C-alpha cells in the first residue's frame, strides 16, 4: 500500500542516525520513522485499508512474520531480522536499504501500517508512532494501576507522553529533570511533583517511594540513583539510549535489593495500534511545533533538539516540500 505522507515527526534518534551515517560515510538515506498520512493506493491483497483512509508508519516496516517473537506480536525482536524504517537492509527485498518519512510517499506492507481514526488530530499523530508506543509499552508491561506512586525521569518528547498516560491512568506522578524551565509544563500536564535533580534538597526523602519509574534519560544516567527510589518490588523501566550508563551490582545488592530493572524497545504493531486508539479516544497527544519541509529549518530543529530547546516535538509538514 502507498501512503501520501502528510506529517513526519523528528525523533532524537534521527539525529543520532544522521551523525552515524556521516561518520561511517554511509549511503545517503531518508530519515524519519514517525509518519502519518493518507492511503492513495492499495495492492490487490490489501484488506485492512482502502484509498482515502488515514494510516501511519512507525519504527519498523518488515519482519519474518513467523518466528516466536512475531507470533507474540513483538516484531521489533524478530528472530530472523526486523527491518527498521530507515537506513536498514531489508533482507526480505533483496537487501535494499529502507528509506524513511522525510518524504512525500512511502510504500509499506499493510502488516506494518497503523490505522488512524478519521477524527484524529493529524498534525499531532506522527510522534505517537515512536514516542507514544515507546512510553505506552513499558507502562502496560508494568501494569501501572490507579493510585500508584510513579515517576518519569527526563521530561522531553518521551517523558511528556509518559506523564500524560500515567496521569490518565490515575497514578500519582513525579517528574525528574535537570532544569527549572519545564516545571510549569509538568504540573500543567498533571504531575503532582517536579524534582530538579540539580537541587539536592529536592532529592531528599525519596528513597523507597515509587512503585514504578520510567527513565528516558539519554546521557549521564545513573540507574542506581533511581533504583534506590523504588519501593521493594518496584520496577525501573529504561528507554533512554545512554551507552555509557552502568549498574553497579554491589550497590544494587546493598542498597536496592529486590527492585526490578528492565529495558524496553518501542512496541509491536498490535501494541502500537492499541496505543494509538487509546490516545485518540482519550485525547492524549504530543505537544508539537509544526515546521516546513526545508533543509535550513530542519537543521535548526535538529540543533534545538540537541540543545534541549524544543517543547516537546517537532513535526514536519510534508505538504510544504519543494514549495
């Protein structure tokens, strides 16, 4: 099926991938894995979509469809190779390099297309296909319940989605971040407490406090600090891509025993559809800034993302391309 791309979100991982391609002198690639648009053509075997429907594409576009992970609706862990949305060799199509959503069209199997309700706010849908499911999946995995004390560490594109889901579920939410600039936003979105981790006074008395902590921190992450804040039996879910973070097992044994620490990677297609349906039904969307599809503006957006100056997600209006 062919989708005319209307909007494409900018994810922090797009910037990482752009830098990686430069460093390894990789083949040119179209980035973008937060894609929302309109179906403009369907193949003869397509049954779930018709021309005129709205559809989205997230972080992956193919998998084997028959391994134990695919059978469990966890295509992101396909045992025979997941094809991610851009800059990834698609073994199911001759090793062709996948290309992403900073474009006007994308062709994808209906297995990897997400149905978007007609009443959805299309300008704000695209980031749900990555940021939405990346936060939704661990929240559901940990079975967060109404009334539980939970926390979100890192209040950016992912963090502000996690806060909205957790508040909607009825949890008591604390937000951790490194700046004062986001305090008002966190409280406005329903958090009961905001902690600036650079203020030692605000960190006092938080040991053994939380049933669940969700970390999006991409750098300078200290897992033991948050593990100690968990109640016994509590869970720390990690999605932040900090390649240098370490867990000291001695410290865990002595100061955070019987707490659970796990990582999470996006979500399967079934889970992504569940997330999107829930989000639209409950009016949960990312806060976005819409920008035109020109190189200078996107370069500036990338710089602002790296500098932490975006609240909270950039979305490219692909209808402005070449205008």
